[in-house]
C-alpha cells in the first residue's frame, strides 16, 4: 500500500484529523483534511471532534490547537518545526514591557509561544489584526512580536502602537528592489503581499492580507496574473483554485520549518501516535483567554 493510502487507512482507524497550513509541502496539503491560514486553523482545531489532531505546520500553530481543544491528542510529525519569529518574544521580555507600560494592552500575534500568549490580553492573526486593534477602542497597545504587521495595523487604524523588534526572516527577505524587478518583468500582474513584509513593500502592494485572504482575492479577481509576496507553499492552492491564472513568487520565498513535514513524517506520526505536543495545564488555561477573545470577534 502506498504512503497516501496507508495515511488514509490509519486516519480512519485511529480517528485522526490532519490539519495543515497553507505553506506546507504540496504532498501534505493533498492528504490534509483541512488546509488554512493561522486563523482558520485555530478555529478548525477548536471544533475537531475526533480524538487525534495531526498538526502539519509550525509549533505555535499546534500549540494553539492544543490550547483551544485540550482534550485532544495533538501530534506534530516534526516537533522541531519552530517559527523563528515565535522565539523573538519571550515571556520574561513581555513581562518587563508590561511593567514599563502597565496601562497598555498587549496584543500578540499568534506567531508566539504558548507561554508568551499566557501574558497577553488578546491575540490576533494577519487576517484579523485590524479588527482586534479596533475592538480595543483606542487603548494604548503594545504589539508583539512582528514589527511589520504592527506598523501596518497602526497605519490602518490610526492607533498609536508600541512596536516590538520581531520579524519573519522569510518575508523580511523580500526587498523593494526585488519587488520592483518582478513588477518590471510582469507589468500587468496584481501584487498581493502578506503583512509580514517590509513597510516599503506593503506600500507597493495592491492587496495586503493573510494567506487565505490572498486565495480568496485571487479567485475572485478579474486579473490574470499575480505577484505573490509570501511563502511559495501558497502556490499549490492558488494554482489549483485558479488554474488559468499565473502566479509568481520571489525565489527566496521559502520558510524552512514549514518544509520539514512530509507525508512520510505524517505516516510515522500516525503509526507511533507521536510525538505528542504537551503543555502545562496552567499555560493552557492562561493562553486560552487571549485566543478565545480573538476568536469571539469573528
Ligand atoms: P497566515 O495566518 O496568513 O497563514 O500566516 C501565517 C504565517 O506564519 C505567515 O508567515
Ligand atoms: Fe514563521 Fe515566517 Fe515561517 Fe510564517 S513564514 S511560519 S512567520 S518563519
């Protein structure tokens, strides 16, 4: 039996659901039961009724699944797949920032550890950051850890936001020159950018949004060609959903941790029912509040 069929058989036998992020390898997206952006995955994870969640993506996403549905066994086929931005804001640094500005609300991008989330007032993703900031009705905000998303949201809402120095190495690698060169090569292309891109890159974009928002935008758009300023894994669904349209990503658009999980590691995870992602009950309890507060804004 091939790997794909065996995965299917084990999923049914064990009651497992495979969740995967839009950046995962094509072969992983193909065997997943649900593929989405961080917000979609968090919502989906909270609704899973099966006993096992196999999470294909990076650790902060699997942690959110565990926090939102703690009764489930959450398994990460590649437990070392860590988003580097999630390590750019430690709980102790956050504690210090809160002491320095006690009146400010801490808005935390979901690309953070569970322990850091435990110290936040509310979480956000790239899909709902503007809505989250607007929900705070003008309160002072410390935004962690992505400085580019924070600056983008500050510009959109007019709210004064204290930025952190975090960034995504993959999106930070897209320079203005790179995008200008792509525009010169594909002059009729619409530019879609993830808000983790540099401010000068976002200024050039025709559309800024989360990975799933880009999928919807490209499918609905009359345009035939797109420059896509995010990780290349998104190409799989862009091309599948809009086979007659052309999509171009920068050569450097690769997130290494997202590429660690393949179908073999998914199969192994199903066979071994591990490695299981475990979190302290106290962390789960404290980190659930800001995540649920975010989801309730839906
Ligand atoms: P999305 O929530 O837009 O899928 O983004 C997650 C991410 O890690 C982007 O780099
Ligand atoms: Fe983290 Fe960037 Fe990879 Fe997204 S693309 S998971 S922010 S390193």
